[in-house]
């Protein structure tokens, strides 16, 4: 496992490059990440490519034993392209920023492939190159409304539905009587929110938009792979649960999955302590595991180095908070970590975005010191030698729980939110955190994944289910699996429609041993109560009301006019069990249910305090404290500590031999 940094030589005087490369190497970093925004320097005039400056950077890296990740620079088009093709922009955008060109414009695609070819031909077999990053944070600020995009959307729909009648059926066009009679009548929506139009159209628009970014990436990936040595990976950097890109759509393009983590934002209200100065480990961890579970190879390519410029609340991170983020990634088996960026910029919109060194270009920032510290510390973990990319492996004797998450669900909730307090990404992270809280491993799966090998599978908020998925979950339970489902599950098919001639969630009745008689969702800052195994928990986001048929009642609603109704039930089906959690809470009930179900199975759990994590790895155990309180380290008596001690302070890390 190696650690490195983004560096932008085109932004700095050439006479400072040698000094900067020296300082990067002296900090213990091993990777240089180059070129993601440099198209205007690489190709200042059409077809006039200037690559010698990059060759100089490769030489500087090689001399210092630094590996190179080279990026295709397609996130920002050069001025000549904008001038020559003014229609190349996403509707409403213009030259002067990033991610403003329309990736469905044929000129943009063609020129992107040309510059990728130039870079791959020159550097693809360079011995210092370890991999490629395509573009940067693929996304757009809005849905494009050009004819290029309308035509591409129509073609995608034609391939998906074959006939206009099938599209009208899938989109429920009978509702407003908005039937289409020809494909050329269809236009790509102006946004993801249907604005009381047609949520089925919006769902397909999100699917198409992601697939279009995947196609843009694939065009470059083919060029890079065919012109590079076989060990060079191809990647791009995703944002967490971002609506524009489903990572699963990119499986034909990528050999390593990567994402960007900036979790210390200062967001939220009425903070009770200074934990807001550290990351909440839950949403970070679920993304680590989502990336890892694509093909087993993943990286954290952007990670917060300190204060950021965009959140509106640029809180100063707690001492050790950046180090925690690095060790959390290492504990989830990343191959490499890089940071945006080495030098804090002296100009531009991100002038206030911290780097590893300050505005003088030389003095390590607090985050830079923590990066250098982890680079030193990693040498003491033999499985993560800083000279190679072997990730830290899990202890396979510790059980792994499967967590089902489909990007389709995010899009479905975006197109028909129904409950203002519902946040599907947060719910998935919440159940992931409940599993990590008891120190088990988690694999983030999709509905297409094989689930048979997992002793427990958790599927929160799967509002859309195909009949095949319902059958798959039933088969899993009948064969001895333990399944946890939540409210608002299985009510729609893959088109986002409620199945005809069926009651609410009727397809799940046999599986959960209950009928769902209705649901409730409370106003903002209003809570109901649930009794679960003798303890009381608050809920407010959503609640399915249950009428058990064969299930055992584990929890009931304590108040509202339906007090006494079943809230949590457990049903034995065949050799296995399905637990259904009707209410959606903000964490405590989720934790209690997960701990109860898994403890009943006799699995080896270690319950850790709030905002702490124990990662049981092959040969070592890692305890991370994201809280502002000191906690006893959950190490066995007489443990040999590599880092830390029997007591782990706020924002600190302890590691010992297993």
C-alpha cells in the first residue's frame, strides 16, 4: 500500500519542480498524480500537442523512485475547442470552469479520444507509470438539453424498450394521458426532479445519464489499455453515492475503482461536542466497501488534507483527524491513497483548499504532517509494505455480512421521494455502520450479486424489486440464510410501478410472515416510539405497519393512534429467518436490531463505543477512535502494540498484533 499526492506542475514555475519533487519524496510519499486539468497546456492549439514538460515530470519522478498516475485531462476543455464549437457545452454553461462540456457532443468525444491516444502512445509503457485516471469526478451540474443529448436518450430508450408501446407502459403514460406515438417526440428531461410530470421518465433519465458517462469513459479506456503495459490500471474517481454515476455501469472500463472523500464539512446543527471536526466513519466506510466490492481492487484517490473551500463551514479538523481517514482506508484494504493536493493554491477558486504544504510551497500543513506520519507508520505493518501495492487483508475467521445496495434505488427515491426525511444513502450507511459497530466485515453487494455464502444479508430500503429478486431472497432464507429487510421494501417493480392487482408490498408477505397494512411518516422534528425487546427507541422517517401472519413480533409501536401494532417481526421460512424492521430511525434501533439478529446466530462480535471502529485484519487489529472521548482499546490482554496503547485517545489510532 502506497501513499502519494496530486501535483500540478503546469501551475508552478518550472524552476520549483525539482524542489517540489524532492519535498514530496522526503515526506515519504511514493506516488505523483498528474495532468487531470492540463488539456490547455497539453494541446494549446488544435492538434499541437506539447508533452515534453510531462516527460520532464516523469524523469523527476523516476529519479526519486516515485510512481506516476497520469490522467486524461478531459474535465476541462481548451479555449480553442470552446471557440470553435460553442454548442459543446452543457446547456447554460460556458468556458471558464470544469465539467462544463457535454460528454455526448461528438466533437468532445472525438477530441478526448485523440488526447488520450497522444498520452498513451507517449507514456503508456513508461516504467514509472502505474495507472491511468480518466477525467475527474464525472458529473454535470444539470441535465443537458441539446439535440445531441435528446437523440442519444431516444436511442438508449429504443434499445431498452424496442417499441413505443412498451415505453408507454413502462412510463405509465396512461396516468396523464401523455402517450408517445413516435420516438422523435421524446426529449431528455431538464432535471432529475419530475416536477409533478412523470417519475418513471425521470428514473430512466438517471439511468441513461450514468450509462452515457460510462460510454464516454469506455471510449478512452479502450485506447489506454491497448497502448499501455499490462500492469497499468485504468480508473476514474467517483463521488460518494453521486446521482450522475453508478459505479457498476463502469465495469467494462475500469480495472481499479476509486473515490474522493471530503467528510469534514462542518455541516449539521446543534453539535453537542467537537466530533464534527472529525469524519463520521459511517458514510466513508460504506463507500470504501462499495468500491472494493466491484472487483476487489480499490483506491482512495482524493482525501481531505485539512480545511476545504466549498462547504461554507471550513472547520479546523481535530488533531489526528486526517491520519484517521488514512488508516480507515488502509483498514478497508485500499491499494493506494493519494491526496488533492501537494501545494495549497495561491490563486483560483480553491485558494482556501488546504494542501499538504502551505502557500509558501514548502512548509508542511497539519494535514501534510499527518500524511508523512502515516507514511512512516505504514512501514511497521508488514502486510502493507510501502514498497508495493499489496493491500491489508481481512481476517477470514471473522464473519462477513452482505449489504445490498443498488444505485437504482437512489434514483427511484430521487424521482418519487414521498417522505421528505428519507435519505436512502444515509440509510445504507446506517446499516453498514451497525454491522461495523459489532466489528464484523461488510461486503456491499448489488441485487445481481451472489448472496448464498453470507450468513446474514441486510437489504435496507429496496423500494424497487424484480420478481426475480424476491424469489432470490426467499430462496436464500429457505436455504438457511438470515435476511434483514426494512420498511418501504418491495413495493415497486423495476419500472418504479406498484404491481397490478396486489396489496402494498404483497410480494413480500410470505417472506416476512406479515402483511403491510399501511405506512406512516412523521413531520420534521416529530418522533414516535417503538418498543424493541424491552427498550424504547425513537423513529420519525418512515414506518410500515405490520399484521403478522406467521411471524413472531419482536417490537411494537408505543404511541400514535396505532399503538400496539407490530413494528419489528421475525419469520422463519424453511431453514432460515427473515427479520423485517418497519420503522426507519436515525441509528439506535438499527444498531439494536442488527446486534440482536447477529448475536442470536452466535457469530463472534465485538461491540465498540459510538464513533469507534475495530477492524480485525490478517495479522493485526486496528482500532480507530472518531470520537472526542478516550476509550479502552479492545485488545486482548498482553497484546503487542505496534501503534498506540491500551487506551486510545480522541482522534487516535491503536494497532496491535493479532
